[in-house]
C-alpha cells in the first residue's frame, strides 16, 4: 500500500487541475487548511487500498491459472481414504 500511496501522492500537486478542482470543491463545502489536507490524504489512502486490492486479485488470478494448468501424472488415481 505504501508504494501505491507514494505514486498517488506524486500526482497530487497544487498545479494539477484535478487537485485544484477537488480542493475548490472541498473549500466550497467549508473545509480549509489542515482539514482539507487530511481529507485529500484520506481519499489517497482509500484509493491506495483499492489499488492494493486489485494487485491481490491479480496475483490470485495468476496463481489459480498456474494451478489449473498443472495436471496430475498419468496413471495417478485419487485415493479412496481409509
């Protein structure tokens, strides 16, 4: 998550149009100063967790496909238990 948060933080600058628009929106709702910064950080953290969730499911997909691609040895049979 730290990597994703860092990547998102790099794109949030005072000169980015999306950041300015979101800051203006939050200012219109009455947020300013540190409260506005905390809200921006919360949004970035939520998005970083979403990116982490995407990575987890991507890795799970590859693991499933790798396991599905393996086949039992020829002539092997399932054990009957006891």
